[in-house]
C-alpha cells in the first residue's frame, strides 16, 4: 500500500478553505493509503513561539481533525513533537542541505521580508524539517497546496542527495498528491484571494465560530448594485459567494439564485441569508463535535498516545536504517 504524509501548522482555528482544500482529501486518503497526518507544532515555533497557547492550538487542531472525520483507526494521527525521531533525523539531514538553496526558498525570502526581527535559523531550515516529516515515513505522496510545491521539490533533492551520497535506496522520492488535478481554492468573504485566517477581519468562515458571528460575516460580504443585463458575467465578489454556495448548498439552490441573477432579479439580501443558512447547516454539527471532543481530554489523550506510538514505530524503523547507512556504530 502506498504511503501519504501531510502536516498542518497549529496556528489557529480551521476554516472552510482548510476543509475543502486539505482535510477533505485527507478523508479520502485515509480509506486507501497508509496515512500519516500530523500537527506540525515544531514548525510553528519558527513563527509562533508562545508557550501559553502552543498546547491550546495543538488541541484545537487535533479536535477539529477528529470532528471533521479523521479516524484514528484508519490513519495515524499524531503530534510532531511527540516523535523525537523527527528531530534526530532533522539534525542529520541538515548536513545535506546547502545554505544557497535554503536562502533561495520562496517561503524563507518571504519571512525575511515579513518578520525582519526574527529571522531565525529554524526558518532557514524549515524545508529540511518538512522533508524529514515526509521522508521518515518513506512517503510516496504528499497532499499539499501550490504554495508548498517548492518545499516538496527540496524534499526530493535531499532524498536524492542522501541516496546518492551513501549509494543507498533508503528514501523514495515523494510526489505531490492531487485528486485528479482538481485543486480547490475556496475564496474568502472579503478578499479577492483565497480564504485565509490571515485574510483580515471577516474573511474566513471558521468552524468553531458562533453562529451569529458567521451569519454577520456573510451578511456583511460586499456585493454590488446588482446585474444590469441578463446573463452578464458575475464580478469577482459575487462569483466568490456563488463559489462558496456551490460547496455547501444543494445544486437546486445554486441554480435558483443563478437563474435569478441571470434574469436580473436577484436580491442579495435573500441570497446571503440562504448562503448563511446553508453554511451554518454544514458547519454547526462539526462545531458541536469539535466542542464535545475538546472537552473530552481522555479521548484526546488516547488518540494522541496511540498516534504517537504508531508514528514513532514507523519513524524509528527508518532512523535505524539511516544510522546504519551513515555509519554510526555503538561501542556497547
Ligand atoms: P491559511 O491560509 O488560513 O493560513 P494554511 O496556510 O495554514 O491556511 O493552510 C492549511 C492547509 O489548508 C493547506 O493545505 C492549504 O493548502 C489549505 N488551504 C488553506 N486555505 C485554503 C483555501 N482558501 N482554499 C483551499 N485550500 C486552502
Ligand atoms: N509546511 C506546511 C504548511 O505550511 C506544513 C507541513 C509541515 C507539511 N510538514 C509537512 C505539509 C509535511 C506536508 C508534509 O502548510
């Protein structure tokens, strides 16, 4: 069976974009692959070094993953820092990464610009740690968004370099996973770009927000004065709302409002009310489960514990092989 690995940094609550862009494909993959999904808490130290909410953020994402349907009996769900083998392999793999290529990484250049006062070495070697996350389970596929493609390319470079250097075939070269090419981009409510937690106030629809806040965000989404000609193309802000509706509403509902738009009879107030009702119908049961799971510390502990053990076992197997290949030998 092929293996997949994917991680998500615990930097806050999950939104509709995360669900349709990432978690939904995890749900499919756990049925057909040996799957490792993890919360990248070590990675989050490169930008969010706040001990007060580190654990809370990890707990939030773990509860959200479970509430959305990740099944610990079907996949290995774990917290990165629970697997010390990752940090050990990271130390070794750093010797295979060259300064020049790390400095050329787009995400590093971006961080140098945006967090000038905290350009730490962890940021520079972020792609090495990510490569290790993937290689330590000998993944064949990695489901990632476009922004992570360069990191995946670097992962292949390190894997190849390691294999060549030691004349081994230790690491398979992982490919990006995309479900038959249909990469989803969920638009935001206020931004022209993708829905994002950093997209500003009112942009993202979070699963763990209260109903009235979500309703308010949707009702406040900017529209225009309405179509003037039948069948005219929709401006981006309107198209974005339709795109969100397509994800959460029945086809007949979308068609109903599309027909009204094309006939220049749409009333945006009604349209947004319907969108809000359908978003809430989708989000509310998941939010209730998130809250139930978050209050069940025993369940979370058992999931994290089982996941850690399974992940450590797989990681230790690779690490043992790597230590041998590198030439470490114990005297005792
Ligand atoms: P954010 O942009 O809110 O910071 P992240 O960068 O943490 O989200 O993304 C976590 C995962 O969710 C990634 O796999 C990313 O590709 C996916 N994702 C985030 N936003 C969207 C979106 N609007 N549409 C599709 N996928 C998304
Ligand atoms: N860098 C990824 C992101 O920012 C998160 C991540 C860390 C990851 N390690 C990974 C994703 C391994 C896939 C595989 O979204």
